C-alpha cells in the first residue's frame, strides 16, 4: 500500500481526481446538448439535464453557477468541436498549403460537421444569442476562433504563391471564406439529400480559390 505522504502517490491521486472532475464536467455538457436538442432551451431545465446525466441538480451547481453558465459552456463546446474537427484535416504529411486548404474546406462541408442535429442545436442557441449576452459572447468567441484558423491557412496559401497579404487583406479573405463555408454548411445540413457526395466541398473549394485569386491547378476545370 503506498505511503500517504508519498509525493508520487499524492500526484497520482490528484491527477485521478482532476481527470474525474473534467469527465463529470464534460458529461454535464453532453447532457445539456442532448437535452436542448430534445426539449429546446426552455425545456432543458437543470432537473432534466441532471436526470440525463445521472446526477442531482445540486451536483450541477458544484460545476456551474447556474443554467445560463451551463448553456454558455455547452454552446462554446459545440462551436469549438466543429472548429477542432476541421483543424484535424490540416494534419497532412507532405501536403502543399493549397492541398491543406482544400482538406480544411472539405472537412467543413462533410459529416460530422454537416449534420442535421448539429445544425438544430446551433440554430437553437443562435436564436437566443441576441437576447442573452453570455450566449452572444460564446458565439463571438467561437466565430473569431474559427476565423483566426482561416486566416492562418490563407496566409500559408498566399505565402506559397509569393504573395504577402497585410492583416486587413487576410481579415477580409477570412470573413468572405467563413461566409462561403457557412452558406454551404446550412444547405448541406438542411437538404443534404439534394447534393451528390462531395458536391458542396467541390463548390466550396472553387469559390474560395476564386476569392483568393488562385489560378486553377493542372487538371482542374477552368
């Protein structure tokens, strides 16, 4: 049995406790998103969320001051998850900046980011953001976080083209690209069955390459 004063044993217990706390916090966020998807924002009460998570409402208050803070964290998690899923597509060995850009766009315009449930949750939260400062703040942070990722990818692509855009040009490109992706994403979530596999991604890549003034690569349709 390890000595209670053993530093390694104490550190192991702290790590286990911290990981347990983080897991429980994530479980509550997952339960909140599931409750909002089923009952809407008003119907997703702390009691409903607690029942889904298998805990007491009192335990939720150990992690979050109240429902508004829990909703804010749930929305931020939803937005952040979509950004992280898109960023994962950038991890490509021996890929050119332009190939990485295409992979990033493709990831944004395919499952699991294009998903009717994800869209429904996003629309539910965004419908409340105008009247809820905490949700508006979470939306702004999520939007700016995604736009920063777009700026970084664009800077890499234009740098490979021997073009050195200033901060204003990068910002304008990122705003336009975000709008292109958002519009196609909405179409795919609402009416995905109307499009052939990969069609939205192909349209998005062409539109964004045109926005950046990139000439078609060899073998591409002009």
